[in-house]
């Protein structure tokens, strides 16, 4: 049931992968996820025009750099003008990304207002032209994949457009397709409709479909596969600050009990390494600000979660990060599994989203 699958010619050895997460799934997060069991990760979404215009320097390195140990890795594109997608896809390939993913799912109001992301689920011809342009511009050996939501809303027209784009994307060489079980109108409110994912997979047959939505635990990742029959799932918000979700899902899939949550010392080791990788990526001055939001998420696993969260929130200078680790991660206490998600995290504010 929890079988490997293929993204084109790219073999994925386990069906729980890390989704693209704007502001989070940078090179540092991706490397940590890979080390802890993620078989494949996606870079945070980038605007097509940003990819076309960015040259060199720290910002280019932040978004376009891939490291040897994180392959296979996908780069995700979002935009409004079909003609911009082909050149952007070529640049992602030149930068070393193994897969080019197209975002038709972002529900953020600012993105929709600029006719990007989920807006295109209402524009069948434009969406399919984008898929064609990316596929035509990308070398044959590089897979092109698509991320969708189940439609703009729950209307019959929206449903009809969804399936036209879904089938048309496959026909034009987009595969796999990831489907989130919420509509664009829902944003992140209300449950993800897994029954729709089951219907989509039944419709797709042997075509590869990945599911997304409400995957905050390793049990939920595997349960989505069981209930819907999708070929794999993309862990998004559930992987922020909990990269152990991938190794835990692997253990459960192998018939083992759920592993204990990482101890405080195990957490400290991973957090410190995450910080080191982020410092290489952003430099010492920007690293602390970037890592503060990760620290807040990592704090969910600490037995004194609220106090540790407050300590990370208060971090203002680089040296204060080490103070938090020295104070709160000095005793090897048992960790805890994260509590149910309460804080909204947008997963598709594109790089250079102006």
C-alpha cells in the first residue's frame, strides 16, 4: 500500500514527501528533511518573472541554490503570463532542480488578485497553455508536475473546470498531479475533503496522484493513502519544526510502533544544525530572524513548549539563539509529539510576490 512511485524518471522510494512552503522550504529546511527521511522535497514557490530576472548574490543563492545531498528536489513556479513560464522553467533546470512544479493552488488573496495560483483554476485555457509551455521548454528527462486545489469553490462549474485542467495537464505531460482537498475559496478554513481525493484517484486510474491537506501527523499521512488510494502525499505545515514526521511515517508504514518523539538533546542537535545551514544560506545577520519562526515551530516538541516558544519569539540578535538552546535544551528530557495545528501558515506566498 505504501509503495514507491515515480515522478517521471525520478524514483521516490517512500510516498510521503515534503511540500513547497513559502518562507520555509529553503535549502536548510530541505536538507534537514532529507536527512530525517523525506525522499523528495520542493523549494518554496517562486514567481516566474523573479526566476527570469534574478542574477547573482545572496538572494539568488537563497532561492536557486541546491545542495548535493538534497536531490531529488523540485522547484515550484507560479505566475500569470504563460509566456514567462518556459524561460523560468529552463532557469530552474539550469540551477539544478530535478523537477519543475507548477502552482495552480495558492489561495492567498493577494496572489489571486494578480491572477496567479488558484485563480488559474477558473481559467482552463490559460492553465493548460502554461503546462504546455513548461513541458515544451523543459528537457524531456526533467519531469513537470502540477499542484491544484479541488476547484475555486464547490460549484458544478468549478468542478467541471477542475477535471478539464486535471485531465488536460496529464495529456500535456504533467505528472504527477498533487491535489489539495480544499477549495481556493476555503483557503485554510474547514477540513480537507479526502473523499474528493478518493474520487480523483479513481478517475485517474493508473495516473499518479498525490494528496494534500490536513497532514499534521505521520498517522494522517498514511491514513490519507489508505482512505483515498492516492499514490503519495505531500506533508506541508505538519513538517515545519517536525522533520521527524518523515522517519516516523516510514516506521509506521513498516509495521513498527510510532517512535517516541525526539528527546530534548535530539531536538537540540537538529535545531543547531538547521541554524548552521541557515547561517550559510542567509549570513549571520539575517539568519536569526529567519530561524525565529522555525524555533517557534520546533518548540512544539519540547516538554515546556509555551516557555520555549516565548524564548524563541524574544530572539532579536544572533547570539540570543544560542542562549535559548543553552537554557532550554541543556537537560535531556523526553520530547512530546506536536499538538493539533492552531497557527495558520500560508504555503504559497511566492518569492518576490509583488
